[in-house]
C-alpha cells in the first residue's frame, strides 16, 4: 500500500517537548501508531511511536524501493538495508535504545554510530511510547539510509513483553511486525514549461501599401535605365 504524507484523526499531535507532529498513521495495526514531521530548515525528522507492548519496540526506514539507478535496487522482501531504532523500558525501569542496520532474516547488528536521537521513552498502562529525531542525512560512514524524496519502506515491530538484552546484545524475536510503503518527503513539483513559437509580426495595411509603392518605383527605375 502506497502512502504519501498522510494526516489522520491525530492531526497536529504534540510531543512531550512541544513538537507538533503533522503526519501520522497506524502501521498495519491499531496497536502501533507513528507520528512525524520534517523540519526543512534543519533537515531533521521528528518521530513519535506508540505500541501496545511492554517489551522492546522498533522503528526503521529502508532505502528507496525503486531507485533510478538499477545497480542500487534491492530485494524489498529480503529484510536488508533497514536503518532501525530499537528501544524500551526494562523491568527495573531503566530506559534503553540502540541503533541497528538489518542484514537479512537474522538478528540485526548494532550500528557503532548512533544517529537516532531519543528524547523520551515512557512505559505506562501496557503501552510504550518513544520520541526521537534523525537527520535526513546523518553522514554516517557506516551507510545510514538518506531519507530523500521517493518511495521507501517504513518498518515497525515489537515484542509484547520481552525487552532487548543490552548486556548480552541479544534479541528475542518480535511478536508482531508490519510495514508501510511511504514517501516521507514529497518530490518537488516540476515547473510548467510554456511552448514558444516565433512568428512574424502581422503586417498592417500601411506597411503593405509602402511595400507596393517601393516595388513600383523600382520597376520604373529599371525601365528608364533599360530604354535610355
């Protein structure tokens, strides 16, 4: 399902830091909400995700689904090249989050350079809410996905009850996951090009008369020279 920038009943939901989210959706499931906005002047995305889970929750973005350069195309079903954030609140009340890059249907490896900036994680009444931001282009040499205009995949996942094991860097497989194909940034509209065809200026009656007089004078001059 292709989703351009979508606004729903949660339009203009706000974050704990006062950020106003202008776009939002349910990620294939009413138990997982995503809110976001993009600040063009700072080239920064602000996200808020909420899942009905007390274990880890995850959110990620893929590369472009169909880049123009064929050598950059990838199998959208391979679970590769997803730039992912995983976070939650463990049983002791400690908040945690980690940056990952997926590499197929295996547990993702942790990215050595964290580029998701988490501002808040709350677990309450069986629901976990995580707020975070990310630059459109993080500049990470390890290959973070640049969120440019174009269709890409947004992925969502969580485990109902089990947290990510920070000390052992160990995942318990998700109990739910989903995705949406979406454009986080719309492509700029092309300017209309007006067709132009050069034409000769219309001749007026006066100009036509002048041409006729000049033509007759030339004929008279030629005749005089010829018979002189």
